C-alpha cells in the first residue's frame, strides 16, 4: 500500500536512548506506520552518551548558548558516541521491531552541505540540504534511514551538528513533516495542560511569562524557525506516547503544533 503523505522526519533525543522500553515501543509504532506505507526518517542526537564518553576519557562538556563546544581533541569521542554507539543502539531497536534499517550520518550520499558554524564553537557544523537521491532511494526500498547528526566538511573535518538542526535540514531536503520527539507530551501552559497549537506571538508571550523556559524554550524556538523556514507546521510531541504518531499518518495533529 502506498501512502501519499509527506515523509515523516522523526527527531529523537538522548533520553530515549537510555530507555529500552521507550525505544521498543516507538519502533513498534514506526513499524506499524511503515506497514501502512508511511515513509519515515529517523534523526538522532545522543547528548547523554556523549557526556558519558567524554567523562570516561577525562574530558569536560562545555556548552555555549545551548550548543556543545567541540574542540578538536573531543571530536573522535563525539563521533564515536553519535555515529557509532547511539546509531547502533537505535538500529538494534529497529531490527528487533522487524524493521529493515540503514544506519547513516549526514556525511553520506552528499545529502547535505556542511561547514563550520563558528570558530568559537570548535568543530560544530552547520548543514543545509543538498541532494536527496540517497534518502529517496532508501525510502523507495521501504528501509528506515537512521541518521546521526555527524557531518563532514568539504575540507574533510568531522563536525558535530545540533540534532534539531540536522533534522530540519533533512525535513527540508525531502519536503517532509518534522516531528521533534522528547520526553514531554508537548508544550504545557501555566496549569500544566497541553497547548494544541502555538504561533510566534503566543510563544513570545509565554516565554516572557516564564511558562516556556530552558530546554523547552530551545526546542520551541527551533521548531518555530523550522515552521517558518518550511512554511508549514512542526509537531513537538513525546516518544512516551508513540501511538499518537499513528494519528499523524492519518493527517491529524499530535502534541503541540508550532505554526509558521
């Protein structure tokens, strides 16, 4: 059965990688979506695994405005944790759920253009969409691409890319629907109730009131940027309620919809 829906680009964060039941449940839902003909791309970070590996190697985690500073002596560890361990943990969960997957990075198949974001961040990359052929081929085979947020510059530098930004570039590349999954159901109001949709004005006033703060503020601002960039809504939802994703394949909204 073929599905005319846009490709769903699922971005998952580090916390999921520490929850085996969470991964198993999410992958079984993704398997169900794929059986219905829905095409899915996974993009992942893995901050907690990176932190663990850096600590094990006696190195410190430094952040600047929410982005991980990545000095040259840390890049082999970061690449190993993201393109290696994190990627294979997710692939193992996919295989266990009966999904045929392809573990990959942003460096594969010329899918993105990568450059150093800012010298003060070290080997942190910025990526823009380039050539979708490789992803299109994988999806045409009904395989699940599982993409780590590691890129390589034309000069051959390995770069650490923010996973939300990596997911954005791939969603744009395949004109897909971006879903940022974390361990919260979406954006909550002052009373702790889920907000179904938000636009720029509402976000600004909730940030001012201190209702949206810290990690959620970063996520919502990233989602808004993507929504405006792509001219369509982005979902912020939870991997703890993966059944909701089935609603997406039926064209319904889940979590909080961030409007352009």
